[in-house]
């Protein structure tokens, strides 16, 4: 029985799961980590193409069926547990991995940030999510949907909506539109300071106010005044008007003045939960 609390919506259409695997570019050279294997429909499509698959599943009721699949396929290992709590070192030695999954929509933002956190070892990630969140990720400045999650994703990765999925391909059908999204970490951004993500969250903390207000609360008026001179900002500039690269420039300028440390898992959800 599916658990409503786990936001489970399974994809049972083999044509759809095969399409997901094909468009994710999975090949026999790849080690793939599947997020939320469920009853194994996407897993089967992955097994036909991938060199090896780690099927991560939190719901214990699905584990026996997945273990049966494991016994039949030498390139599958079932990993019971919470993807958000499992270190990527469990899946890779010196190589890279690809991530594919039909993820629980209610924890989309934490999963995305977990993927970006692992960008040193992740070659690519392709996951389903609510279309509204997908459009937010790829949105541009001066739009209502542009926010902290948009900036983080676009700054650290190439992101795009691969295709939309009809509710009818899921069981049970979700009440929202869905999309399959590609996240390809940028090679040159694999060593970015982790504090940058928390900095971006701070910039979007008060969307109804000017950016100066949020930054002054964290860094002080004098440091922010010097920042505005350096960046050439007008006093009325808002976070949602700035391209992603500008946030990294601001962060590097302000870093000597203190500010945010590493971001935590609890903060990850605020990129969606607080309308940013």
C-alpha cells in the first residue's frame, strides 16, 4: 500500500521509464543511483542500459520486491534508506555517478541541493518533479518565479526541462503537472564555497524589501555600502533582478566581512517552502 506521507506516485508505463533512461543518457559505462526505486519499474529500465544501479528506497514494503530483482540482476544493489542521509561515497570510489529518479515531490528542494552538494562526483542528474518547481528552477530574473532555488541551480549547473509527464502515467495520478528535469553540474563550479548557497538564501529572505535590507542585517551597513559601490548597484536593486553570477561576485566581496557558514539540510527546504 502506498503511503501518502511519503508522497509516492509510481510510474508503471514502461515506455515512459525507457524514455526517461534514454534521455538521461544512461549507458553501459555508467554507475547510476536511483532515488526512490519504489516497485522497480524505472529500475528495470535502468538495468537494461546501465553498467550498475544502486536502487535507494526508504519504504520497507518495497524492499522484498526489489531484492527479488537484485537476485535476478548482477548489476543491481538495493540500498534501503533515506537518500538524503546516505553519503555519495557509498556509491563511488574514484569514479563518477549519474542520478536518476522519480522523486517524492514534497522534498524536491532538499533532494536538488543534495545533488548539487555531490557535484564533485555526480556527472548528471535527471529527476521528476512538480512542473511548477521545474519552471522555477529554469526561470530568469524579473519574473515572479525567479528566486533562490533558480539562482543556486543555474549558478552551479546546467538545468533544463527535458519533457513534461501527464498525470495519467503515474499511480496514483498526482494533482499537479509533472516534469522530467536535467541537472548537469558545471565542471568549473565543483569547488565553490558551500557558504555561497546560504548567502543566496539570505539575499532572497525578504522579497518585498530591497536587497540592501537583507544584506545589512547580515553584514552591516558599511560593508554593504562598499559592496554597492563595487557592484554598481542602485539603492533600490532587488535580488530577483540579478543574474546568478552576480550573487557569487557579491559573496566573494563580502566573505572577509563574515556572514553565513555552511548550509544545513533543514535550511534546504526554505528555497521552496518560503516562496524563494
